C-alpha cells in the first residue's frame, strides 16, 4: 500500500520519524514537501501523481471529504496551564470581567474542560461555543471563528488559549480578546485597532478600483466558484470589470505580472487577505466586498 504523508509547516520536523514508522509496517511511503496551510489543504495532486492509496494528514482534525482516502491524525499538545492562567485571571479581575468565553486550536481542545474548571473556581462564568466547520467545542479555524461569534453576546471578553496570533487575529466578535500563550507564559490583550484601520484602508482603495481579479482556489476545502460568480455579477452591475482567476496556490507575486488588476476579491481562505504586504493591491473578502458594493450606492 502506498501512503503520502502530509505535514503542516510546524510538524514537518516529524517527517522522517513518521516515515520510518510506516515503512517498518511495510508501507511504501512518500512525503509531500509542498506548503500546507490547514486541514482544507490536501496534497491531492501529489497523491495522484504517485498513485497513493491514502493521504495521511498530520496536525489537523477531519475537515473535508476527498476523492482519495484521507486519514487525519491530530497532534494534541498538553501544556501546563496554571501558571499562565494565574496571569490571565489577574487581567480579568483588573478589568472586572466576569463572563468569559474560551477559544483555542485543535492542539488544545482536550484542555478546555481544565481551563473551564480553573476559571469557574475563580468565580467566572464560562461559555464555550462551537463553529460551523470546526469539529470541537471551543475550536477556531482560520476560516471558522463561529466558536467565538456564537457566544459573543453572552460574554464580557474571550480568552484565546494557544501560541501565536494567527487564529485570534481572525476573530471578529466585537469583544476584547485576551491572548493566553502557555509557551511564552504570557498574556496580552489583542489590539484590533490596527486591523480595523487596515480594513478601512482596503475599502477606500477598492472603491476607486476599476478592474477586479476574483481569486478562486482549487483546494478541496476552499473551492467556492458560485461565490466567485456572484462577486463578478455584483461588480459588473456597478460598472466594474471583473474576471475570475483560478489556481491551487494563490501567489501574489505571480498575480503582479497581470498588471491590469487594481484590486482582488478573495473567495478562498479568508485569512489569505492577511498577507496584505505581499499583495500590494487591496484584497477584499466576500463580506468586505458586500460593504464596498453598498458604499457604491
């Protein structure tokens, strides 16, 4: 049996170890060396090319159905929570926040009950929501922050438990977010003012754009052709020129070679827009396109 092993960037260091395990079991092993941006980003072309019988995808929970069998292998990371949560509780008390929501990534969903218990012991009322695509309570994805949005009306603030800022920066729930990083043993309130200024700037620049490229990804969890057609029709109704651009990997440097497009509409992963510095031209997600079309009235 042929296996194609696929790892997100942070777990590629495990590739040799895991390949050795499967080879000892008698499998023929191939390793995808392409970039992997999430559970939606399956190495289908690579699997087809080597005639793999299955893709073994590490680090994410099951997300999409695939024409090639996929085994999702989660990679939970259990960390010490008491030390950093002591700091978090001090911040909550400082702002007199009593109703708290918990969000995290798949690596830490197993520790959500422990986080809840610790907060409740300190007298906090705790809420844990669930998104539309994420399989676990409290879990947020780059494209699904429903676990936060679903409880926003019930809480004073949200606690994001995990490393880095990628996931909390994608949350638009209208509530303060306390980033609790157990790896750095640090807590800090997320400053969303810069993000709002950036969004306003993108809208302002897009309003005067004449030619729009509508970005469509062929990745199985991101393909949204109907939305792209709707965006094209909406822009053309306002007198703008729009064409649909299709690729598996959206590369802003390659898009620059078209030269003709003044702005882009993103129908793929909504976090693609975060790469605004490389884009050089305004990139709007579908919600922001709706805002722009209303402003054009």
